[in-house]
C-alpha cells in the first residue's frame, strides 16, 4: 500500500431502500479490487505475474474444465515480449465471452492464523506435476531466485467472493496466474460460487492473437501512482497502451476524479448526491474508455439503489438495464448477480 495515495477500495454495495411492490433490487455488486499489504491482507489483491521460460507455447491442462474443449481452444499460454509468459487469444472474442473457467489449486483463509500451515499440508499432498506447476508461478518476493510457497501465494492469490462467510477466502489458479496486467484490461475475473470456479470473461471485442490481460489494482489512479503500486507490490512497471501515452495528464485527471467520486459514493448519506455521483462516474468511465465493466457495475448499483430511494421511476429502469448489460459481461448469464439484475429489469417491464 502506498501511504497517502490509495483511495477507498471497491466494496460490495448494499441496498437500504424500501421497494415498490414486485420490484427487487440488484444484489451487492461483486467488485474485486483490493489492496496488498501483510500476510493477512496482501492476498486481497489479484497479484498475478508470469514466469520466464523458453519460447515454446505452453498449454496447461490442470486449470480449465477438461470437458469444455471449446474453452481451451480460445486461448494459449506463450512467451510475450518483455513480460515472460502471457495468455493469447486463439480466436476472436466478443464482450461477455467466457474465455475459460478454472478450479483453484489452493484455497485458504487470509484471516486465519493456521491458514498457511494448512496450505502447506495441502500442497504436500498434491501430485508432483501439480506442485511443479504451482512452484513455476512467479514469486515477487523471492530472494536470490529462491521461491517459496508463501511468496507464490502472496503474489498470485486472488479473492473469492463467498456469500455468508465472514472470512476472506483466496485462491491460487494456474492459468489465471498467467494473465498479465494492463491499466485498461480487456478481461476480468468472476468467482462462480456454485461451481467453485474462477471464470474469465472478455470485457470488450478481442482479436485473434491479442494478449489477454486483467488488472491487478484499482486503476482509478494517476499513472505515477499505478506504476509505484505495481513496482512496490509485484516488482514491475506497466508498459500498457495507457501507461505508454506521451500525454497522460488528461487521463490522470480523470482517473484521480474517479477515485474521489467512488469514495464519496460510500461516505455520502444523501441519495440525491449518490445518484449524481453515479452519473458522473459513468460519464468519466466512458471518456476514459474503460474496457472493464466492473466499475460501471458499481456505479449502476449505487445509481439504481439511489433512484429507488428517491422514487425516480424514470431513472431506475435505465440503471437496471445498464447494470444488466454490465453484469452479463462481468459475470455471465448464470451468475446470481446477473439473475438479480434480470429480475430488476423485468420488474420494470423493460
């Protein structure tokens, strides 16, 4: 964490309004950006780096569901210039396409003092081939090239949004850990609690041969802050198209304002003010051309809840329709969040 620069992270929005008969709100948005730190909190960020190997293509079989061969054909893992291994699209993808689904190799609770010991015991019981794959993942905290299981977990652990559990559950996935970072990622991940799998969805149209990337951090920060966060926590500096722009002052100004407004969404008690902020955020996300829809989904949740609280029957349906479109791209059609948005849209007769 960079002292004095990190904004309030995304939290699950909560609905606190009275609803008209037959109207159901969309559920808490499953937002996923958190911040790294010590063992108990470091794993809350999606810290996923790649290892350097030979130039050969590398297709993992331990990650996605083996029966869904179509998913495996959608991507491959190979060397990316200057980044080590990365994930490449093997065919053209549309926004909302499921790239792959993967069962975690390790799961653990970050707020449990016994968690690390349990993870080590579980790791020792794994087949040698799986242990080798896990140890091939990047360890951003390795000393003189000596990796540790703990370092790999802290680098690659990703949060699973689990309903009804007070603990923070994290997971390490092999293929997901090969996705590189971008400050305007074209993919995002979603936890499927029913199947206990992590799913990767395309957030925009992607061409065959294009690298698939996710975001490790809340990207609503100026370029310098983003670079420092990535350097401090994963030992690299981003060279994505957004970070490589010669003139980035306008982008920095927009992103700084996004972070400020997002924090105000959670601190404001005025429904009218939250509604105005949600609209401003959606405008900024459009101006910045964010591919990831999770940020828009957060704004839609607050906008929808606030419109209901205000009895604004013109604005609420518009937020419901946009929320549904974003949720379909973020989580797919069968996710509970998407189903709740569908209910909200149907309740308005849209």
